C-alpha cells in the first residue's frame, strides 16, 4: 500500500478481530513513532504497550472507549511535562504509528477520553510524564465509510486568512 493510500483509506476502527498483531508488525509501528520529528530532537515521549486484558479494561472510562478491551493492543502515549512541546511531539509520533499501522493492514483509533490519574496509577507512570493520548490497534472487523469532511476550499488559506 502506498503512503497516500494508507492515509486516504484509514478510518477509526472500533471493532477488531481476535487476531494478535505479529511482533514484527508491532515493532514497525513502534519504530515509526520512535523516528517521528520532535522539537530540538528532544524525543520527549514514552509509549506503553498494553496487551494485558485486565489492564486494557482498567483504561476504560465511560461508554465512548469501551471497545478498547477488544483491541489486541493499546498504546498509551506519554510526554515529559517539563518539555513545553511534548504534547505536539507525542501526537506527531502517535500519528506516525497510526499511518504505519494502516500501511500494514492494522486498524487504529485515537482515544482522548481517559482519566489521566487513573491511567497513571494503573500503569505506574512517573509524575513528570503526562498522558497525551492512547491508540488502539488491531485487525479491523468492520469497514467504516468515510465520514463527512470539509472541502479544501473551506479550510485552506494562502498567504493569510
């Protein structure tokens, strides 16, 4: 799959097959995150790969992210709060992972609904790190349609607004 195909065809997946992600595929996904750009090349990220069923269930908050328990892998992206750019840098790294996953036929979904203190306690995350976002990974058991998107003319401005 070409890079543009991976980006253009990627959808948020909330239903996954009960099929593990091979170690080499997961390593490629993590490597894509590791190689992401960051401000001053500080690489202020840490990624926690969660495959334990009880831990995945412990990450759930409310009804919007219950599907996390059914994903083979959840990656928790953390950034060093002492670095003012860590939120942006971790988000870039996680998006690299999402695209690398799509290029290998692995589905994903961004998770922004979580109780940070609960997640930090559950996963023993040090105080100086903040949880930026999580992504689920797994082989899709659904084929969502492309959601409605704004036209380029509505969102792109040249040389000023």
